[in-house]
C-alpha cells in the first residue's frame, strides 16, 4: 500500500480547490494519492483538468447529489488505498511539513491512534481566530489532562473525551490517522445512530449524519474509542478566515446551536446501550445540560423569553447547577416586579 491518502471534499469552489491541492502537492512528504470528493458540484469537478494541473496522483469521486461533509469524508476513505489518511477542506491549506510531521509521529509509535494538527488562521478575518483558538486548545489540554513535551507534542489518553464534550477547537477536528482507525471510529458513530428504529444499517446512518458540526461530533467519538492520541501544537493546518465558510455565516448561529443539542442528545441515547460510552454517561449528561443552558441564554438575549424558558427547564431537569438556578431567578424577577407594579 502507498503511504498516505489526502482526501479533499469540495462543492462549487474550483479556485479555492486549486489552492488546497497545490498545498498538498508542495508537501515535503507529498501524499501518494489525492482523492477529491465532489459533493454534487455544478458544474461537476473535471478530473482531467485536475490531473493536467496537479498530476496523476489526483483522482475524483462524485456524489451526484450533495450529501454533506461527513458522508463525503467517508466516501473518500472508502476510495483510499493508503495506510494513513489526512483530510483537507477545499478552502484550507496544509503547511509544507504537516504530513511529514504527522506521519513520522504515527510511524514512531504503534500505540498512537491518531494525530491532531495544530491550526492557524489566515486571511482578512483571521485575527479573532488566532486569538481564541490557542485559548480553546489550552482549555482542552488542561481539562483533558494532556501531557506536553518540549517538541510541542501533547499526548492524551481516555480523558480527552471529557474536554471535547465541552468544546472542540478546530485543532481537534483536523486529523491524520491510520485508515483502519478512521473506519473503527466511523463504525462506532454509525452504531450510535442505529439505535433509532428508522436507521436499520450503516448506509442509513451515513445518510442521517448531515448538517454542521459533524467534525466536532466525529472528534468526540474518536476520543471515546482511541486509547492514545497526540496534538502537534504547531500551526500545521491553515484555516482560511475570510467569511467564505458555510458554517461561519452569522445567520447559522441558531442552526448550529440546535444541531449541537441534537448531536449531544444522540450521543447520550447511545451511551445507554453502547459500552464504549458507559464510563462517560455522567459527563455526557452534564454536557447536554450545559448545551441546553447555553441555548436558553442565547434566546433570552434575543428577547425570546418563552423559548428561553423551555430550554432552561430542560437544563434544570438534567442538572441543578447554581448558575442555572440563578439564571432562572433572573428570568422570573422582571415579571414578578411588573406584576407588583
């Protein structure tokens, strides 16, 4: 088998796709094959054009209907032949030594299941990303009990899932790993969706896992099943920050919040029957309560008191944290004063 397959999912962004592919071709350790997954682009991605520009290592597989990022990533893995896998979004880049560093780390430690790539933003709106990303990564290192070494390698064990249930920074959504490990993690996620009576098999599960935040979800499942993981805490994955991302649009904030709730609820239902999550049921339940509370606060700030109260009740039903109780009084007191007046 060849060494590493790079999988690039794309939809209707040919100019950005060319930049992404160029960053792969220019790696100090170039991928043995580059699989472009065309997720229903119009016009379709032209395979001959790509090979003429970037060489015969590039090949294209296509979803005739748009199926979303999670489905397309798996489609790429199924087409891959290499021992290792790296994913790259069509609007992002890899630094020149990203693949080399990650593969060297994986090859040197057979017990290491996957490598996360430290991320850095570039582009007109990168200042905010480059301020908050290191802070978020630092919180994961602390709460996930990461062990740092002088080479900027942070090692994690099973405790990583505790941190990722709270937040999943971009660095923990950008991975290099063995193809076999990807398949094991994906199989666990499909099993989690097959607890629903209308999801009878893997193929139905793949079609159910759609919408935003699926890289974050995948990372949580990875942390549940992997014994040892590592973060190369250097800027190896270059995240474009120019407002072009489908998930970065302000209008999508509410959708993402509700999607996050749905993902956490699905995870909790799976934890009741799948042994891989048995140890973490309390942490998963607490993370759902936190997600309900954050949703309640969002709607409260946007003047939707009734909707906010509905989500707050869910948070309090799961957990009676003092912050949730204080917020409940904050919601109640203005109405109480208005009644007295």
